[in-house]
């Protein structure tokens, strides 16, 4: 980990302040604010053009930028804005400026700053290492104000991977020697078996009663993670591997449809008192229903309709194919026709009723009960020093070393609470229910604000086994939230810390024999656009898939990656993580490049206004 010299702290802070003041645009908005937001809202190609246009008007040598305030920018601000408009389009420029000056300007600025370069905020924390991000541009030596390109020289920043070490698989077996055909056959069989196993868990009464919403949420993810559009060209559908993946998507959609019908039936009448875990399960189910446009139980979608709706025309995580417009319109027309047919019947289940009761239930809880800490204070949550980071033991007050494992005790970043806050604040906003507890009104932006200070990830030997796992889950769920659980690819340069961490620690979680984290790491690498073209990382993906296939075979080859004696949640969630990790999203470089150019602004990069 790179450590920033203490002598730089004050000078950097002054330099940032000088830069913002020198590039003042209007209403307190600077070019720095503008670029931070544009970096989230436009493609990498357009953003680098905008930065290049900016630096072409006024060049500041990297060496001088370290010691003196930037000067001269204010003289060319108007010309710079015109050049930016020429590079990215006037409409998008105005939209960004209006966001930074409008009613939600505070939230937009906090959101943009939350995804800024980490060293700008990390030094404010005590005893927290800075991320493995270079502090300076590799081309000119100027400070890294932005993730994608250098404001000093205009050149893009290149992402470098550390040396990755491949360890031997635990219980290494015949799969290591198997050819590609055998491995592909085993992969498809394991995925199909995993879907059946999760569906079987969902049909167990006690499991569905406690975790029904979560299982519905996971099946929604399985449908769109199969990686193909619901209706694709005959040429692509004729490929054997594509036919298999289409069937897997439809298989998951059929299970999904059945579970939705059961869940809506059982939630016609809700108890007045709703427990915490039930609240979270309801939120997950409502998020899945919202993506399908379900407001009541008049006309629930069929499996084929679910597959079509969850794998849309511009679905980034798919092969470079397109849904036929006529087929998609036919699906929508069929669904609307059924709605009209049943319109005369009174709907027993209404989403609005569930949301109303949900909002009432939340008011009964303290924000720390919901999320583990209060994000509205915008402070990094820390663990209790008595909690051992290595083994999880809660020690007595005043003890300096863990009584069980002798590890040194100290307060650390509470990644468990951060994960909860990140996930639930996002989901609540997505379903349109304000997260208002009895003592706090929490927004997603409240959580995002402290991101620069917590993306300084540590190794297992630095953090301890127990806290390392919690940190891993934060990393994967950060990727999930930002991609809406895999519905969008993410630009690597915006998630450099996460990509480097996952690639560096994939072998570690395999060595820990943790199929849940292994599957989540694999899925996140796909979301970040890793493909066979990434020769450094791809062998690790093959290595991890082989581990998952061998583990499933050792557990009987029936889609289970855990023991029958394990807790119900562990059984179905482990199966889900392994299954989704084995799925192939059919990435091609063409698809990745086109997604950079045409994909919409991710939901998590937008400020949502709730009524």
C-alpha cells in the first residue's frame, strides 16, 4: 500500500481548493465539480475528449502543479465550456450544470465526490492505509484529480494489475486435466442443477416463509445474469452453447414466476407488526416486482415475458445481439391484453399497500437497528475494539489481545454495517420508499459520501480472517449496487480499487474454501468487463470455476455447494453464488466497447427524489 507523506496533506488540500476557485463557472460550481460528475455520467471515450479539450487550452506542467496553485484557468473558462460542449454535446453539458446548480445540487456534488480519487479524503482517517492508486499521472507526474484522465496533460490513466499468484486448488482433482469440452459440459450441468436446487429450497415452506423475498430477489438476478436476450436472432439461437444458456434463463424465469405468484398470495394480508428480517425480505421482493412493472396480482407475467423484460434491448451483459423490436412489442401487447381481461376483478395484492405498511414499520426502528450505524452523520463507522478481527470473538473490556487467538485488538472500519447501509439505502430508494427511521432519514448519498475513505482495502494478514470476509462482501456488494446486481457493466477506471482487490484475492478466497465469495468474485469480474482478452486475469477465472465444479461434485453433483446440515440460508445462498459465478455472460470486446459509448447513466449515479 502506498502511504502519502504527511507533508503533502495540507498542500494538497490547498491545491484542490485553489483549483476549484480558479475554475469557477457559476453558482459555486467549478470545472472540477463538473468533471467529477461528467466522469460518472458519460462514456470513457467522451470523457477523455472533454479532458483533452480542456487541457489543450491551458497546459499546466505536472511538476509545477504539485507546488503552486493552478493559474490561468479562470481566463479560459468560457472557452473551455464551449470546447467541452463540442466534445460531449451541449445537451449533456447543460444537464450536468443544471444538476450541480439545481435543487439537488448538494446531493449531486456529494455523489460525484464520493466516487472521486480516494487520496483526496483518505488521509483524514487515522491508521487507514491509502488505496493502491498512484498519486500521480504516469505520463506527466501531475496529481491525479480524476480517475479516468489527467487534468494536467489530458492523457488517460492506465490501469495496471499487480503480479497475481496462482496457488494449488484445495483437493485438486481430475478437472485440472480435463479438456475444454468436458469443463463446459460440467459448467452447464452445474448451473442447471444449481437453479433446481435453489428452487427446491424456495419450495420448502419454512425456508420460503423466512427468506421468500430474498430467494425471489436472487432468482431475478439469475434470469438476467444468464447473459442473453429473451428473444434473439435465429443465427445466435442456433449455437449449441447459446441454446443451453437460453434454456437456463427460461428455467430460472419459470421458478421466478412461480415464486412471485406464491409471494403475492401470501402477502395479501400482512401482520401489523413486522420484524426486521421480514422488512428486508419485503424490500428485496418489491425491488424485483418493480423491475417487472408489477403493481398488483391482476396479471402476473409469464416466464417468457419475465426473460424478455429482464434482458432488455440494450442489456450490457450479453453477447452483441439485439432483441427484435416486434417480438418485444408482442410480449408487452400480450401482457396488457391480459391486464384488460382481468381488470374487472378486484386485485387482492397491491404493491402500494405493502409499501405503506412497510413505511409504517420502519418508523418503529432506530437507524442503528436497521443499518448498524447512522449514515446521516457522514462518518466512517468503526467496530468495537473488543471485537476480534481475526476470529470474531467479542472480548471483555480492557483486554488488548484476543483471549481465543491472541490477535491484537483495535477498532477497524465496520464493513458489515457499511454493506448493510449501502445495499438497503439503495434498494429503498429504488422501490420509492423513504428510509425514514424513528431518529434518522437516510439517503443513498449519505452512504456514498464516505466511500473515498473506505475503499482502502487491506490483505487478510493485515485485517484478520473475520474482518477480511466482511471487507470482501462489502467489495462485491458495492459492485452489485452500482451495476444493479449485474444489469450493467461498470467502467474499470471508476472501480480500480475493487478490480485490483478482487483479482489479487480471488485465489485467497479459493484457498479459504469459500464458494460464496468465489462465486461473487467471479461475477464481479464479469461485471467489470473481464473477458478472455484479459490474459492476466482470465486464468484465475478458469482456476476459480474449476474449484467450484470440483466442490459441487464432491457434494454429490446435485447443485449443492454446502452440507445438508448447514443452515437453510447458507445452503441456498451458497448455491446461488456458485451458480451465478459459473454463468458465462458471453462478453465480447465489441459489446464492452459499445456499452461504453451507448449505455445509460447507471441508476446508482443518479439522485433519486422520493415523494
